[in-house]
C-alpha cells in the first residue's frame, strides 16, 4: 500500500510563504504524474499544480507566478513552494500520485490558513 504524507501547512499572514512537502512510501518514479489539490470549505476540490515524471508542470491560473511545484526523486518527495499567499489560498491541501495504470493515491491533507 502506497502512502503519501503531506506536511508544511500552517497559519501565515497575507503575502507570506509556505513550502508543502509530500513524502511517498515508495519510489516516486513509479508515479507518472503527481499533483497538489486543495479544497476550501463549501467548495469542490481543485487542481492547483501538477508535475509529470519528465518534470513537465502545469498550474491553475489562480496560482501562476506565485506557486512552484517540484519533485525530488532521490528523496521520494514532491514540494509546493507557495509565495505571496492570499486569503483565498486558505484550504486543505492534498497531494496525489497517479501511476501508469491510472491508480490514484492521495495523502491525508494539510491545512493552510492565510489570515492576518
């Protein structure tokens, strides 16, 4: 069973930064793609950013220029660097890994709260 564990969430003031980590229990090279999603209260879960095994990235329009997704295969970890945070970025952030067989694995989520 694959486990993904997020960390790095917390409370930050508007304009601040956080770095989220997603540690996998197995070699992340087995994931064709990995992504960060978020879900705010009363809203649907949305894709924030994704990265393929070839390091191609995509971002939601709302975070372009502020967030950066990366993966460290040696550490079996994916990251999300979040800068210039806004109150509307407040949500539970989840990481997901998708294998070539289209199996999806999710982490348990980490809370990010942007507030003064």
